[in-house]
């Protein structure tokens, strides 16, 4: 049993305060490695939004589609009024999901040249050229007989 004598000085330790932003820095970069809960929550909501897009036969997807976006896809849905807290939360992550979405072209008939993010470019995923009449879908840029790009159409319709 340790005894404390009135004449002794107690060993005082200084407490060093650190900001929350500093604590959320990974340990390998000198932080404490805590998760930033707001970012973690956004990631989980984004995961649910991703499931609504790709698992449209799930019960949750069918219920939310019937109630909140019956005539469109999740990515084209509107928030509306009177939505539940869960719907508003998942819908708020739609912009985060849209930021990371890129189309798989396939035959190109479902991908709009001008409004869908379908390019894999360092400057962006959207076409920056002015809209050209007669070109709507990516399939309009493909020579369907040879299944290759129609370079004549591409060179006349788009900037570098």
C-alpha cells in the first residue's frame, strides 16, 4: 500500500490537448487514428445509395422506389417534401455517389453523350464540346458494323 506524505510533491502530469482534426489523422502520419464520424457516416450512406442503384430487386430498393421515385432511377430522383429521415439521409449521399459513378458503355444506347459521365479523362468525365444535333447517345459515335469508333464523326463533333 502506497502512502502519501504531506511533505512530498505529487508527480504532476501535463495533459496535452489535441484538436479533433488532429486526432482523425492516421497514425502513420502522426495522428491518433480516430475515425471522422461524419465522413464515416457519409460513406455508409453512400454504400446504401449504391445498393439502391445496383440491387433494385431488394425489398428496401423496391419500397423506396415505389414511395419516392416511382418514375425514375435513384440517380435521377428528387428529394421531394415529407420524406422520412432515412430517405433524406440516403438521398443526401446521392451527389457523393454521382461523383464516383462512371458508365459502362456496352452498346452505348443507354448512355447520353452530353449529360452522362462516361469519359475516363484527367480533365473530367463529361464532354466539354458544344452539343451537336443528331448525336444523342454514345451508340451514335460507333460504327456498328465493325464495332469500332466512328473516327470521322468524333473528329468533326468534338474538340480535342
